């Protein structure tokens, strides 16, 4: 598999000067980040990093395996139980988190550029990712000294209270579609609550997290609080999921791997599991809308981040009375998206993350055609190098088709018509997923009734892909377990202790 090939590290250094396509020069750490130091992997291996916009190998990073996860867990365990972190007052945790957010601000363009280089996403979107990282870190920094239990009245003879305590060492396994944003979503609530962390980045996109590791140290986090491992899922990810000293694991990625992680947790120490998984989200349009406005949201809903978004509005349902008009407008709009060089400030849609994903998406388009779908626009690769795919719409689809049921995770939407609210609710709820949905209408009653009846963790009304650090996010059905963001996410990283005192 090009770009993630494991091999002996040889003389691969711990740091290397990198020059990015937009001229930015910096020092890229290549080691594993354990106990605040960059180190080589115990098994002496490294794997390749590819730039999706050229398909070329751009470097290698040291690979973490089982013994490295063990070392990282030991460091995190010590930090939680004995180190300075364990003695910090909650507000001091918040101060450190804000310092890390400052570091993200100081390095905004660098971090965005690394994301673009490593993931292939358009730089305009990568900048937005970093801004979102900063918001999330600051949001959770604010929570650090506001997590508390309750005094519960159990009568005159007792005094009882609860405490909301951190869990300990937590494992976090993140994907490649938003490498740094997923890191921020994960470490934010975990740190605010006082846990220590072993995080594994995705093997497709290890670079940004290692630069953040450097910033974590500069911000003043004590050793062992945050450890970052570059490595493969089936090796380092599995070691995290099975580790006896890791008391909680949080994962974002495919539903298939989510099942494996739950199984590994069950087979080891019953660590607490939260999962943020796939989706096949319906984007529903009633016939009272302003077509020009709604087309913008449909376009953004599916093509944002090259369609590599768990909430992608990949099933578009349009009320039959405006179907033809809307499809025509959307075809035109999709074809106008600027696809190509992700470092060009005007580009909206960059490259797909890897050859594997690129081929998977093109294969889905072929499956759709074989199933009888019609390609309205796109339907093929864009350009001759790198992993670009044209914004694509498939029409003539029915609910039993694979392209309607399965997550494609690329710039491919299916579109179909519906008669009334009952029909579109049945269509909308007709997959095993339930991550997100949207409804577009000017009628408040229609909006609320649709939102109430859709089985989805998030419902947008008259917009799409709008996140906020304070708003809980997560899935119904096979889209996951638990909620990230907001106050809700603190539940994932704390446990309640009840103290019940008999008065004498
Ligand atoms: P994946 O689920 O394999 O990768 C996500 C993370 O899980 C990576 O860090 C990977 O190293 C890790 N991982 C893989 N196997 C593991 C295991 N056995 N134990 C522990 N960790 C493991 O996703 P992949 O294969 O890269 O993409 C496949 C599909 O998954 C995509 O086409 C998309 O449909 C979905 N996906 C969904 C994401 C989301 O945001 N919900 C993000 C990435 C992928
Ligand atoms: Mg995989």
C-alpha cells in the first residue's frame, strides 16, 4: 500500500527540516512523543508519509508498536498518579490548555499548511480546522475548574455528596480526515477533567500531531500528560484498545473498527468506550425553499472537506414538485467547485487522503452505475496526478442500492425525490446509521416535526455541517456511542464517586 509501508527506520533522524509547497520551512519531529521526549520506536520501524495531491512519498516517521504503547501508558500512568499534573489545581489545567491554544494561534498557518500537505485538504478549509481547534481548546480550558459533584440530601443522619473524578489514563484513536481537529476534540475534554492521554494519530496523517506534540511541551505540560504515537491501527491502535492500564478509549473512524475496539475493550479490562463512527446523512429539501440558497448548503453538505466527513450530507432528498429545478441548479453548482491544488487559496476541494480512499470512492461510483444510478455530474477522477475526484451526483437511486446505504466518504451524493413528510422520514431513517441530518424549509412546523422524527444525533435546519464546541455531537444507531463536544463530553472522561457519611 503506497505511503504507509512499514520498514526498518535505519538512520531516520528524530527531526527533519521540511519545506512545504507554499514555501513555509520548519522542523518536523519524526519520533514518537512519549514522556515529553521524541523517541524512536522500540521495534526500530518507520512508515512512509504521502502527499495526496501528488501521490508522492514526502518522508517517513518512526512507528509505534506494542512496546511503545506500553511505555507511553507507563508515562501517562505516572503523570496521573505521581507527577506534577496530579497535583495541579483545576484552574491551572485550564491555564495550560489556554497556553496550548495560544501556541496553535501563533502557528496557525504552519499547522494549516501541514494539514494540507499531509491530508490533501484545501488550505482555506485547513485554516478553518485550526481555528476550530483553538475554539475547542479554549472552550474546554474554561471547563477545567467548573467540573463538580453535588451534595445530595439523604436525611438528617447522613451527609452524602458526589465527586466527578477523572478516569486515569485514557486512550484516543483518531482518523485522518481532520487530523488536528479530531486531536483537539479528543484531548480537550480529557485534559479539562484531569486525565492523562495516549493518543494514536492515523497512519495516513501523522505529521501535524507531532508538531502539536512539540507545542504541548512548549506550553508547559508536564511529562507524560499527553503522549502521541504514530502507528498502525491493527498494531498500536489494538494495543491501546486492549491495554489493561487504559481505563477508557475514545475512537473516531469506521464502524467496522469501532466494533473491533469494543470487542478488544470487552476482552481486556472493560474499559469505557466512546465511538464516533460512520454516517449516511440525509439532507432534506421541502418545496417552499429558496432554491439558490439551499443549493449552497447541499453543495457544502457533501463536498466540504472533499466529502471525507462523517456527517457528509450524502443522501439528498428533494420534494418532487421542485426536484427537476433543484437538480439542475445543483448540477451547475457542483461543477463550479474549484478542485485541485490544495495550496491554492481559491481551491475548495483538494485531494482525497490516499490512493486507497481514492480507489474506494471511484469503485463506489462504478457500483452505483451498475446498480442503475445515473451520473448527473462528475463521476470520474480529476486531473492526472494525485488523488482528485470530481464532485459527483448520482440520481435514479433506490433505497436498496449500496450507494444509498453505505458510507462512500468522498465527493459523491445520491439524490432522490419524495412526496410528503411521511415518505421522507422513512427514507431518511432508512439506513443503519444516524449521525446527522438536515431539513430545509421555511415552515417552522415542518422543520420541527422533521427534526423530531429523524433518528440522528444532530439535525441542522436550513444549514449543514455547522459545529460549535458547546453543542454535543455524536451518533444514533451504528453511528456511535457517546457524545463529543459540549458539557456532554466531560461525562466520557469522568466517573462519579458517591461519598455517604453516617453522622455520629
Ligand atoms: P479506520 O477506522 O481504519 O481508521 C481510523 C483510525 O482507527 C486510524 O487511526 C486507524 O489506525 C485506527 N484503527 C484501524 N484499525 C484499528 C484496530 N483494529 N484497532 C484500533 N484502531 C484501529 O478507517 P479507514 O480504514 O482509514 O477508512 C475506512 C472508512 O472508514 C472510510 O471510508 C470512512 O467510511 C470511515 N471513516 C470514518 C471516519 C469518521 O470521521 N467517522 C474517519 C475515517 C474513516
Ligand atoms: Mg482501516
